[in-house]
C-alpha cells in the first residue's frame, strides 16, 4: 500500500523549476528514506503541485528531510492533502529546508509534531512567519530574511538554536520574536577554573546583523533572561552596563565587539 501527499504553493511568474534528483529515495537531492517517488509540476504560470509518495503502513515513518530550495517559491502554507481521502494530514517531516526562495510568508498553522529543524535562510522578501505548534522544533534559521514584519512562533519550547543573523529587524519585530521564543533548554555552566565558564554549550541565539534596541525593556529583559540561563547570545552592539552587566557575557567573546 502507498499514500500520496499533495501540496500546492505559489511561485514567481514563469519560474523555471529545478529538476529533482533522479532515482528512488531522493527529493531535490535530499535523501528521504520513506519516500520512494516525488514530483513537482507546474499548474499555472505562478503555481506548482508537489507530490510525495510513501509506503503506507500502520505506522507511517517520518520523512528525514524535505528540501525545496532555489525554486522561486512565493508562499508556503504547509498544507499536505491525502490524495486518497482529501483530508489534511501531517507529512511527519523532521527537517524542512526552504532556503533561498522568494517566500513572502510561511504559514504552518497545523501541528507539526515531528518537525525538528526549519531552515528559511535567504528568503529576503519574507514578511510573515507563523508557526502554530512545533513542540519538537530544535533549530530555526531565519538568517538573511530582511523583510520580516510579523513573527509568531507558537508552541516552541524545544528550541536550542535560533539564527536571526543579518535580518535588520526593527525593534518591534525583534520584540515579537523574543516574546514568542520560550525555550526550556539551557546549557550547563562550567565555572571550575578561570575562563572555563561555558566551554561547551548547545543553546544559542544569533542576533548579529540587527541593531538591538536596548531601550526596549521587553527585548533587553528577554536577552538578560537567556544569558542568566546559560544561552550564548551573539550581537553586534553591546548593551549598557546598567541594563546587562558585562559579567553576564564577559567570557564568550562571540557576543562582544572586538
């Protein structure tokens, strides 16, 4: 038995689609061990249909990685429809890579319980990012998305790494991002010996390429909270000492202007 999942999205007019990798278990050059056939085809001059065919069983295995990059996509609603039942289903994608398209919005408004890694890097026109529920999400990359205006991350307590590098976010947009950023993981501090603090860490947020408005109390207090909980926070402009004391970040040079 097999199941076919269909998704639809807008593209730039007359976009020339890149061919997917040939052979079984490959989708746009990315190995997907549970997908034996994938296809993308034009519907109109500005829309495409994506289909994934999986072996169906009592327990559908997750798709390890879905990669659709450099294709001129303009919208992504992440709606997957079963061809057989016409119902919306969860494709169980673990890693979704939509780098360097022309996305204006990304709308993931149904629960994605398997999603661990979402890469939207290089979508310079991206204005709206909405994630309803992704409790397993560990890595989110929105770097070089310089058009961001609205961000809602929903349920996302599993995040360990967030990159918003070179987004040039306005103060209000950064406030939205940090407001919805509610991680529960933190790195273990190692303070035995001079300079040993945080030799190893696995929790990080990268805000370089943005001018942080330290006068915004919601932004400053959230960054301070992350620092206190052993997060690496990277930035370009240092905070005033009365807002965040240097002692909180003195040992990780990545956060300082040299």
